[in-house]
C-alpha cells in the first residue's frame, strides 16, 4: 500500500481518497452550527395500493401487516457543514408495516 491510515480517523471505500468527512468527523476548521445546518425540505406522499401488487416486491418470508400503504419521501438538504458542496437530495420509497411470516 502506498499510503498509511491516519490513526483515529474514519475512512470510507475506496480508502485511498483519505479520511472521509461526515457528521462525526468534520473537516479541519469547520465548526458545527446545529441551528443552521442542515436546512431540510421534506415532502412525502402516501397512497393505498393493491395487496397483490405490493407483495410482489417483498422478500420471501415477509407479509404485509395492515393496509397496503406505500409512502414515498423526498428530502432536500442544504447548508450541510461537512459536505463539500453543502447540499444533498435523497428520495426514499417505503412500505411500512412489513413483518416476517
């Protein structure tokens, strides 16, 4: 290996990019400001669907527990202290109330 790990630092893969900034390891000189970082806009939509259609997407051994509700969430965050560009977007489909059979 042509580089050495820095003791006490968190790395992500691939490790040759160096220690990874994140909420538990802020870049040098960055002081967290929990009142202003991050700012987040969240939008969610839930809807009922057909049980058979939804169960096709569950792994073997799992079943719905309750109504067949699908929730789709979108989060847009800005002003993230530790992120180089300071913003991120994430979308998440979720099926709640799934239990092992």
